[in-house]
C-alpha cells in the first residue's frame, strides 16, 4: 500500500498537489467562514488608511440612496487566504476586492478563463479609461493582455537625501545625472573623521538582502525578471551588469551603501543620525518618514534618481494596489460604478496626496495646484510636482504569478554573490559580473522549474 501511495505522489506535480490541497482547504475554510448575508455591495480592502479615504464617498452614496457598501478591512494574509480560497473553489466572495501587488500574481496562476477577477479590458477601452489612466500603472494588473483591475496609484521613485548634510558640505546635487556622478560628487561625505578605518557615513541606505530595492534599481536600468509574454528572463547580460554594479555598492574598497532598515526604531535612528545620505523614496515612503521621523522636517529633499547612463530614466517604481471586481458578483454594474466612484474621485485623489503623499494615476488631476505647494518637511520643495513629472516614465512591470518567487531568488543571488566577493576578496568588476551570470542562471532555473510544474498556466511560445 505504501508503495502505491508513493507512486501516486510521484505522478502528481508539486503545482497540482498544492492546488488540490488549496482547493480542499478552500471549501472547508469557506464553509466555516461564510460571507455574511448583508444587503448591498461587499467590499474587502487591506488598508485602514484607504478606509479613511473612502468613508466620506460611501457616506455620500448612502445620502443619495445608492447601493449600500459593506466595506471590510482585512489583514493582508487573511484577505489573500479568503480571496484565493473562494477563487479556487469557484464560489462567491466579496463583490469588490482591493489588493496589493504581491497578492495579485497569485490570482493569475491558472488559465485566463479561471482568473477570479472579472476581465475589464473591453469595458475600460469602451469608456475611454485607457487614455485617462497612467498607462504603465496597468502593468501589474494585466495578465496575458487582459486587464483585471483599476490601478489605485503610480508610486514613482525619487531619491530622498539629507539636504542639510549635503548643503553644509557645499555640494551641488544638480551636478548629479548618473550613478557614477552620484558616487563622485558625494564622495567627500564619506570621510573617516574618527580614524576608525570606516567612513562615518555612507552615501546610500540600501543593502543586498533587500529584494524590493534590488528590483527597483534593476527596473530603473531596464532590467526585468519576466518578458511581456510572462517568460522568466532573469539571466540576461543586462541584469548581470546591473546586479554587478549594485554588488560593488555593498562590498569591497568602493563600497558606498549601508544597511539602514525601514519601519524600525533602529533604522529610523540611523537615518536621523545621518548614517546614510540618500534613500530610494517612492511617493508613499514620504509619508512614512513624515510620521516616523518628524525631527527631520526641513532637513530632507528629493531629487530624480541618478540614471544608469546619460539621458537615461531617472525614476523607477515600487509597490502598487488595484481594485478588482469578483467574477462571481451578481451586481457587476453597481460594482463597476462604485469602483469608478472611488478611483476617479477628485476629492479622493486630493486626499490621497495631501494625507498619504501618494500620486493618483488619473492624469486629469496631475494639473492640480496641490502638487505645486511647498512641503515644509521636504525643505519647502514642491515635491508633489517632482513625483508627477516622473509618473509617466515609470518602467513596465510584470503580473506574473511567480513574481514573488523571482524577486526572492534575485535576493538570494545577490546575497550569494556578496558573500562570495567578501570571502574571496574578489572585488574586480568583471569577475563579479561573471559570478552574477552564474547566480542568475541558477535563480532563473529555480523559477522556471516551478513554472513548468504549473499545468494550469500555459506557457506562451
């Protein structure tokens, strides 16, 4: 009997086994956790901040006697579990679901007709919304040419820096166009005044264990983990070259970067002390700094990211949220109207920026004077306009269900390369790039192996 079970186990791929297990768990979980039978539309979101944004609009809908909306804030792990359980089981879920980028890929794992979100492609085109929304912002919510959600944001990335330290040293950041300029112009700030053998501060708060930042900088340079057809493309000459350059930021005699964690008291204290000068700063990060480090008000500025080459892209993108409509909804028209009410509201677009520092993807609102207002935290800069100017230039991104796996393997590759470089004392740029090719080949093969086990996601030739 044991031999038969082992043979059966060998005959089922890991992907099939996982999906069958999830399907069984889905039915059991949903049977024990039913959706309450309440009048009106059911909407799930993961962000309490978004709840505050949407509540006035929902109150106005109620005053106008329009369909009632039951908005429920659910933590990301629970929301993902409930959403995917319902999708796998093919049973009703919330009418509308707001999800962030790393959750979205899982919804696109199966064949296109099995995606649990309603296909909005034709509707968006018919109503002229493609022209109204920042085009690159659709990327993470588009699978195999079909659009399954409205983008909530753009999240362009600028470089935030300690202007007080830079300007006290008489350094002019307008001289910085490329990453090479960045290292050269800011080099005087890496002095060792206490003679301990290490710089008193570093130029960049970034580390090789941070998958999000690695991907952000790689995207800026034109690198990518998947192509337009969803094929994994980690092991490319360009990716190896970009990764090798980043590795030199972390190790060796030319090191310029330091590990300064986000969302931690220790990391915040390092930022306050000026341990690193500059940081990758998507628009949403501005609000994090404002709330967590108020003592830096008037000491910080933003600037376009240094380009990889003269005339190159000076921004990137980090994060994102969409609003989708469940395919099982019985009230699609009302759900679609609600989605537009929330995502095309000028009032919410204003609140999104004034309260959260986030730029709307609706191009009509980019001319709003609020983006030109000086921001005291950022030393009086009109930093909103700087983010808006970069919004159309953000790089394209993938919606692959293997996105999270790929950036995790990218991080593993970076860690392996950095540790090899330090342990062997190998800091030659060409040698590091050769090692990058080896590790990226390994990373790509691991991702491809998982993709090949998915019998439900047809490979595109």
